[in-house]
């Protein structure tokens, strides 16, 4: 199963950038969305596929936390 993860763009250089996903800094291709530093995005296979709101990031973090509890 493939899923997208949510994070905040913390660096941008042209169409490339860095996204902070739950404390992990991941390289990302930003050309598919109009994302800038400070924006929240969904990241899939190294590509930002959508801009999202902070509230959506918080909801996804809660769901991932529940999955971790269930797995443990």
C-alpha cells in the first residue's frame, strides 16, 4: 500500500525543496504544486502532490499516531 505523508516545506530552490515530515527532512519535487516555504503539502514518492491546510496535517498526524499505537 502506498500513502502520502504530510509535512511543511522548509527549503525551496527552484522546483526542488525540503519538507519536514514528523521531524524528518525529506527531499521533494515541488513542481506539481505551487508550494513555498511555510506551506503544508502531501508528499508521495518524493513529489509534493497537493497543498493542504495545517488542520489537515494535524488530523493526519493523529491518525498515524493511532496506527503506531495499534501496531505496538
